[in-house]
C-alpha cells in the first residue's frame, strides 16, 4: 500500500519502478530486464491514478464554485 501511495503522489516513482523491474529471487543479483511486466503496470497505474485524482480535484473545485455562486445569487463576480 505504501508503494502504491508513493506511486500516486509521483514522488520518487522512478526508483520504485527500477527496483521492481530489477527484482529477482533471493541471493540473485539484480538484472535490468528481469520483470518488464512491472513497467507496464506502474505506467498504467500512474495514468489511471492521475486521471482519477484529477477528476476528483476538478469535481471538488466545480462544486465549491457552484456553491459560492448560489450563495452570492448569480453571476455577481462578472462585470456587465
């Protein structure tokens, strides 16, 4: 869960990607192309996670804007 949280914040995701791709069995040295599946998984997770959180953020902003507009009573923020 911590790994997926770090991936969703996009802080240091490159290191996690490289560790996942090069990971192998116990007592084996890391190889650069041992598990290429993880690169596809992490890139897909970044794209889906980014769009999901972006839509949530935009939804909150639009909802708050509409609430404030209803409180003011229309488009008083705009000039004639």
